[in-house]
């Protein structure tokens, strides 16, 4: 009888669990809405809709003069270059740090034999924690804050934008690459180790062939994200279309602003299509 009563109590708690979680989540949403003063009714009020419609009317028609189109094209190419260089820099940062910040690589036999490391374990623990900390710092600081830091360090222009994207995205990709390495199938690696393969051979013939497709897929996805981020970094002087949009907003050049927004849309659409094509062909 006691066992049956206990089973019923456990079943009731299990049934109530999702409802309790949903109630807590709803409470957090309501608390956030109240704390931030968000009122969706204000956005859709007659006054709010009227102001948005008035500003939208000011944007049309887009400025298609040769000078504006040239400026939009130059800004789009600059934004594209910032995102591409930043993503390549991020991959270069993430790849070595991912190996150093993956427990299975340093301690569980992917590149090292399973053996009692003794005191040699402690330097590896230090390397592991240092790489983890660096990746956390890189991805914790947003791109726009990195851009502000590098604008003060190296000046205005595309260079600080590329550095900002490289640092933040390097931290993100490092975490994603590490998760891929955690899921590497150990059986091919054990076969290579049993055959006397050196660590470099295990890396190039055992680890990278399994991890490379996911590495590339994550890098291409982050490139898509960086295209959008690069357009925003211009607001703090990091070049690209964002800097030109900031100038157009500041000078109330609404027709030029719409042209620049359309340039971002076209560029993002093309890069999304290119990234999807590359993933299908390569991955």
C-alpha cells in the first residue's frame, strides 16, 4: 500500500512538472514586461501607427541617382569584405582554441593515449581552462562593443569592423567546434592509435575528416550572421553600409536611407543563397 501511494505521488509530481515550468516561464515574461515598461498596445495605437506610416511615406521613392547607387554599391562591397575577413579571422581563432578547450582532446584519448598522466595532467588542465576562459570572453562581449574598442585602438574604417567580427565570432565558433569534437567517433581514432599512428596522423586522418563538414557548415552559417552584423557596426564608425545609413539618418536623407536598406536586403539575400549553395556542394 505504501509503495502504491508513493508511486501515485511520484506520478502526480511528474504530471505537474511541465505545468509548474510553464507557470514559472509565464511569470518571468510578465515580470520582464512590467519591469521594462513594454506595452504592445502603444505600438499598435492610432498615434503609433500614424507616426510609422508618416515616416514610411517619407522613405519613398528610393533615391536611384547615380551618386547614391555608387555609394550604396561601395558600401555593400565594403560590408561584404568586412564580413568575409571577419569570418575567416574568426575561424583562424576558433580552430586551435577549440582543440585546446575540448576535454576529450586533452584528456580522453583523441590525440593522447589513455594513460595515467600524473603531474602532467595539471599543465593540460591549465591550458584547458585558459582556452575556455578566452572563448567565453570573446563571445561574451558583443560585436558592437568590440567595434568600439577597436575604433579607439586602430581608428575608423572597415579594419575595426573586421577585427570586431573576428573576435566575437571566434568565441562563438570555438564553442561550436568544441561541441563537434566532443562528438567525434572514437573508433577510427583507436584503430589509428593501435596501428602506431602519430598524433598528427590521428588529427589529419581521424579527427578532421569527421569534424570538417560541421566546421564548414557552422562557419558558413556564421558568415550569414556576420553580413547582418557588419551592417550594424558602421553605426560606431566601423565602415560599410551601416556608417552610410547612420549618416543618412542623421541628415534626414530618407530617400537615400531606403536605397541603402534595399542594398542590405539584396546583399543579405545573395549571401544567404551563396552560403546555402556552398553547404550543399561541400558539406
